[in-house]
């Protein structure tokens, strides 16, 4: 018997001070049976930090090889930002950079193979690719408090992420950099 996705509901109070965005969001995320809780939280944080008009989760889910985890589209449907979560392969990032003018990767892991591919010239337009690193310790501290109906506050200010969840407070750095092109 095939395992089914588990639906999580997040009441997210978002304050992105750096971008001047303050929203109360009601989100439903389906957690695929193969998806870890860390990855689910990383998807949620990516949504919060990139929140904008036209942002949506992939219709194909995590198993789609042709779609990003999240995307920002214009009202006409044109994709203007391809957002990956986790540790995508160099081939996937190459395809994303060819398909979209901006690519963001939200990760909790170092990306040496991706950076090596960019330096070697194996990636199309690596200057289009921005990596956003979220400390894995921050995600791991939140996991025990995760529930299928979760209320949390997410604040981003001056490169720091502040999270309030189940009466507890967490914080960590958000490091961002662009991939370096081949010399």
C-alpha cells in the first residue's frame, strides 16, 4: 500500500523587516512520506523569506523533476524566480538558470559540489543563482515542537532569523551568497 502525504497547517505571522513585509499567512503544506521534518521547515522558511505576490508551491509536489519547489510568477504566468530547497544537483540548477532569470536555493547544508560546478563552467549563468543558508541547528531545534497545526512567528532582520514557536524562541543567521562564475 502506498504511503500518502501528511497535511500540515501553519498559521504564520511573517515580519520581514529587511523587505518591509508584514503578513499573517494561513498555509497548508503536504509532507511527502519521504520528506524529512527539517526539509518541511526549510520549505516553510523559504516561503516566508521569499513571500511576494505570485509565490506558490509546486503543483507537482516534491517528486516533480520539471518544476521548482516554489516559484514566483507574474500575473501572466511567466516564472521570474525559481526557488529550490535542499541540495539540488548541478544539472537541476543548470536547467533552472536556463529557464528563469533568478534562481534561489534554500539549504541547510554546504554546497561544495554546486560551487565547484559553477567555478568549472558547468552551470549556465551561475551569477543568476543565489544560495540562502539556514543553520541546521535552528531547524533541528524547532522539529520537536512541530505539530500538524502549528502557529509560529517568523521575523527576518539584518541577516538574522527569529522564530517563536510553542512559546519558545529560536534565532540564527541567514547567510546569502551568489555562486561564482568560472574565471
